[in-house]
């Protein structure tokens, strides 16, 4: 990066003692992985690109839809039908030609998570998927990579800094959330998502610039109806002794008993070719010997998680989860 050009383009942020020329160089060299190019990413990506974050990889399998434009303000009506990841990357390049923004039209899965995360200095979870959030957290915990995870729903949400040198998402949310809805099923206001996405961008910049105290181990909760922000630290939160891991269907060997919890109407093709279809309320009568590990499959992983919680009350074996659509 030409120093004179940087002094002109980034002059306002480089005046901050927390940034300066050294901090700007850190941002220029940073590799950021963004999972999801929807509402949270709409304010986040322009802010990171504008700040001069050098390398952005944007992962999203979906296309732009008209019904999402009220909060996915990175896109226009002309973008409808186009891959979100590619359009988002193009917009970042338009905002700042000095950064590298690559769109990947692909879903995050337990199979590709490690390869993606190990190429990044920090990961931003904008996926609007509980399964994706836990897959990212488990992967970032194992690789010691900072994770800034956020969620927006209705008139509220949260953003938090996990992993790296801090506790994982499971340390704060070890059990399945009581509210299992998402933006599509429950609705959300655009400004709520924008506030949380902007906070997520600030947390990411704070990590990259080495701010002290670090946002890793920090949670910010947003309640837009009452215009209230609350925050707490969880630096000493212990990791749970157990938890249900999300796995890729291809990783399930012959030793697993695999149950598909969706009927043929909901899912014509099971998540795994060896899966046996069964209703969740019939699982108790079909449990194998506890030495045989179980794999429970559904669309988002939440139905499988709830069923797993019920099973563990009477069955001590290993249980893993498969989410057919992780992100």
C-alpha cells in the first residue's frame, strides 16, 4: 500500500492513537472470513472494506431475494436472483479497490469449516443459523481463531467475541436456545440488524488492532424497542464437559446408527443414504445398544438437538447431529 495514498484515504482513522500507520498496516494484511452475506453483513462488509481490511472471503450459498432487501441493504432490486456472495464481494471492491474481496457460493459445513477457518485471522459469523454458529465455534476453538458471532431477531439480538484465547460459544450457550426461530420465520427490522452488524464490525476491527480490553470474552445485547444496550464479560466461563457436535454426513461410518427425523414429504432424500426415517417421538423405542453411536439428522440441526437432549435422559451413548442445510 502506497504510504502517501494511505495517509489520504485512511487519514481520519489513522489519526486515532489506537490505529496509526502501524494499525493501518495490520488491517491491510488481515485475512477475514465472513460467513453469510445477508443482513448482518450488509453494514459490516462496507465498514471493513472502507477501513482497508485487506483480504475478505465471503461465504454464502444463497441468492438475493426481494423479501430480504429491507435489511440486506448491500443489494439493490437489480441484484435479485444473483448470488449474494458474489454481489457482496463486488460491492466491497467498488467501495475500496485496494482490498481483495472474494465471494464463495457455498454453504458452511462441518466438512469444509476447518479448511476455511485456518486461512483466516478472524472469523465473522453472520449466518443466521444456529448450526453454523456452533460449527464455527467448535472449529475456531480447536484452531485458536477469534470468532465474532452475532444474531438478530425481531427487535433484539447480540454480538459476542469468542474463541481465540477466550471461551467458545458453547461456554456461554451450552444448551439449545429456547427460541429456535430465525429472521425468515419470525421477522426482524432492518435497523436492528444494522446496529448489530456495525457492532460486529467494530469488534472485528478491535481484535485486529489489538485493543485492550479485547472484545474476546465480551457480550453485547441489543434491545431496540427500549433503545437499550447491555454488556457483560465471560472471560472465565468454563467450557462444557460435553456437547452435541455437528458432523458432515460423509464422516459417518458404518459404526453409526443414523436416524433421519424428517419425513419423505419434508425431505425426499435423507441426509445420509443409510439413514432410517423415524419420527422424533418414536426414537426411544428404537435406540440401539449404548456402545453404538447415534447420528440424528434434520434440516437445521435444532430438531435433532432437542431429540438428543431427550434421549440422553435415558440413554448414555454418543450422539452427533447432522444439519442438512448448515448455512
